[in-house]
C-alpha cells in the first residue's frame, strides 16, 4: 500500500495546487440541478487525479464524481471526489478538499483527504492508524452529547428532497454545544478523525463523499455506521461517524425522531 499512498498523495497535491490557485477564478459553472453546481475546476482536478492514478494502476477500477472513471470489474476500486465542497469553493469559502479512497474486495484499505488551503493531508491505511501531515491523529475523548461539537450536511437538492434534515438539525442543536454545517462531507470526516469535531450524521451521500473519510475515522479510533448502527455501505451513503463515545447517543436521537415522524 506504500506505492498506492505515495501516488494518491501526488495526485491529491497536484489537484490541490490547482484548486488553491483557482479560488475566486472559476471560468465556468454548470448546474447538475438548480442547487448542485460543478465548475471547470472540478473537472480539471478530476482529470489530474485520474491521469496520475490510471497511469500507475491501469488494471484498477476508477469511480470519479464527474464521470471520468472506468470500471472493468477489478477487485480494486478507487473512489474519487475531485472537489468535495464545490459550493464552498465556488463562493471562495475556504472549506473544501480532494478525497481519494481505495477499496479492495469491498473493503476500504486507503483513504487520502487533502485540504489545500491549510495544506493539510489526512490519510489512513487499513490497520496502520490515521495521520495528519505525518502526525498520528486520534478522535476526541468527549463522552457526552451535551459536551460535543457536531456536524451535519444537507443534500444539494434539499428543497426537493424527501429527506428533510431540519428536525434533526434542530434537535441536535438543543442537545449539544452546537451543530456545524460546513459543506464538505469528506472534510467533516477528517475533522472527526483529528478530534476537531465529535460527531457527524448525514444522508444521501455518494460513495466518493465517504470512502476515504470513513477509513480515516476508523483508523483514528472512531466509529462509523449507518443510522441504525449497522456497518456503513458507501453505496447507500447514510452515515454516522463519531469518536465512538457518543455514537449510541446519536443513534438514539435519530431513532426517536424517526419514530416521531412515523407516528405523526
Ligand atoms: C457535497 C458535500 C456536502 C454534502 C453534499 C455533497 P460536493 O459534495 O460533501 O457536504 O452535504 O451532499 O454532495 O458536491 O461538494 O462534491
Ligand atoms: Ca462530494
Ligand atoms: Ca465533488
């Protein structure tokens, strides 16, 4: 996995340099739907990453958000988000990253998340711990929801989506120190891993949003699951990630709210 890590670093750093250079200098924005934007930088970043990875690992599968990948049925699959936090990036709000995950036989084995503004490289290799710029990282030790700082996200099609996260957002805001909505799922996970945040929940995510970050959280000693506590499926994209200590409390609150909606 050493070579994979080095190549993923090279791809993330090169794409990150472009992203950093282009903050506030986007040449085109397209809209996948009314609120779901994609810039020329998303596409250029994806091209850089794919070129580097595909050149080194031509037999692997590649799934990338902007559609540039190729899938041949390999046991190894790279999951790539060339800019996670595009809305932030397009507005010059400095919270976005590159996310590159490698899955082998359905299991995440490598996760690399690069945040170009602060020059922070988060990564993990299965079984080897999690790191931020080569320093080992660990999740926080906050052990109650009351003392925790949480984060969540809303799908780009929130207005039309059947999933309304507002009730959950309200409830957790009343039960914790606060709930952030930072706009980059991958970076939210990286922040859980290094203890800047304690708990995270979100629904309607894509595999490339959670692939790298879920491994980094687990390798930092945290816990990742779906809303019921069952193992995360990157395809389903329903996630709770936490320091482990407040995980059950988050599951309980989400279950209570679901029950309330059902019986109302
Ligand atoms: C989005 C971000 C955001 C999450 C959205 C994602 P993008 O990814 O991760 O935090 O709430 O659901 O779509 O579009 O910026 O790559
Ligand atoms: Ca994303
Ligand atoms: Ca993206």
